[in-house]
């Protein structure tokens, strides 16, 4: 009989890898979790969780913890600034479709903390351990790794999951392309404690804004601060616009005040739209950012990765416990890649292009169309079923 050190090796202990590890451990599957970083990251990343994601995480006690730490967002909006004209998307119309008819604003690192706490010692967790490469045969996968002290090891598993992000070592070792594009603009992200909600009438916790004459920005509220995404001037360098005085000037243009803004954190980031041609290579599967990247407009990237984890856990369970063949991973690919390509990447791209519109007349036309949707309950529900990712999960479940 073949020797295995574990049943499933998961590369990457971000929220997608942690979620997959928890789902498998709860099913009694032996898991080895590898993470290249020695310490968990608690930086500026995703913060929006959609209703079906909260539904999926609820049975594991994770949603309750997130609700304790996050901010419920019963509506979100697209807004003209500074006039305040807006289309407000009321998520309560989804009350019959989800147990959580709202978005939750809760930083990604808080979810990771909750997942790690729930996992406890249910899996073997090797922090500061880098996967260098792997090889596979008809019986299993051999992962070759280097620990923090430089020692090299090999682990033998029946299956391997690459949840190791945009620069995925697993994806590279599989040799699959990551087709798509990198958008030309860079976004500037900053956080501040300034209470925008007290100065902009009717502001939602998630608000996407067109600025008069030029540009756009977004305001996303998380516990204790606002995340401000600023789309920079194209005739100035990013380095210059990341300077404290320039960031202050950008926020003064949103709400003028007599004193400078306190900027707590800041960083620039580029936005990508990419997807692999197959989520599966033999006994190895990809999930999350290792498989697909999209614009953050609409907050679907992390949610889509977590949805990958639930579908992949079901596939692994079927193979390991129910006698299914490896072809079950092809169904995982058909379900999740189809939705990522047709729903997540496409919607995120539409959202980005809409907010990048510069023509004032076209903006007014777009806003009027969105206001008409918000004023019609059935059209609003249909719109939110899609933008909240409920339709995508339903469509995926119907794929065979």
C-alpha cells in the first residue's frame, strides 16, 4: 500500500486555504496546511462579505464571530459627488433568498483569525514553510518544501490544493497560463478615522462615487475607520500622490476640513483580470486568487475564493470518502471556473468600467438607469441576486 503523510496538502493559509482546511477537518479528513509566511498577515485586503458567503460559513460558527466584529451594511450605493444624487441598493429585498440580507464589512484578517481559532489543532499547520515544487503520479502527490530554518522536506499526500494567491507556486508548477490583463491604472488606498458618515448625507457603509468633472473614489466603512480608494491623476507619478500631503489633498476634495486628515494606513495597488484555463491538473486543484483575479469593484474576489473552497471540499470528500474518481475535480472546475469567468470577472469588469466613466452626461444616464432599478422591487431583487453572488452559486450547483 502507498504511504501518505496526509490525505490533503493545502498550500497557502490565507482565508481560502484556512476555510478549505476547516471544511475538510470537520469531515474527518487529515490535512497538512503549508504557509510560506511565518506570521499571519493583517494588512489592507478584502473587507466585504456577501449574503451567501455568510450563509455558508454560519454552520461552522464563523459568521457569528464576524457579525460581532464587523459592520452590517443593509444597503450600498452609487453616488454623484458632491451633489449627493444616488442610487441606493436595499438588500432587504433578498430576505426570502438568504438568512443574511445584507453585506458585512469585516476585514479579511478578522475572518482568518476566526478560522484559525476554529481549526485549533485539527490540522497540521506548518508556518514559515515554502512549497518549492511537487510531482504527482497515479497514487498521490509529493510536495517538496523548505522550512524557515532552511531544512528541506517532502510530504506525500493523496491530493493537493493550491490556495497560495496571485503569485501561486502551485499554479506555476502546474505550468498553466494565467490569461487576462492588468488594468492600466493604479489605485491608492488609505484609511482614516474621519467620520464621513457625519458629513455626507445618506452615506452607505459601501459607497462608490463619481466625482464632478473628473475621477472617482469609493468609501468603504470597517470597524473604527473608513477605507478610501482614490483613483489618481494620470499626469502625476504614483509616488508623488502617495505622499502624505497629496493623500490629504485627495481626501480634502471629498470633505473639506480645517485640519489635515489622519491617514492610518496607505498603499497603492494594481488591479488584474485573469483566470486559468483549468482549475485542475491531475490530483492538484487551484482555488481563490491562485485560479482567478478580478477588479475589487463589487467585492467579489474573496467571496468567490471562499465559494471555491466549499465546492473543492465537497469534491475532495467525494474522492476520499465516497469512492468518486478524480474526475470529480472536473466537475469542480466546470462549476467554479464557469462562474468565475462568466459572473465574477465579468461583473467586476462592468463595475469598474462604469465607475471609470468620465462623461458627465453618460454618468447621469447611468445613474438614472440604476435609480430606475432601485425603484422597482422585482428588478432590484434580480439585480441583487446577481451582484450578491446568489445567482452564481445557484447556477454553479446546477452544472453537471
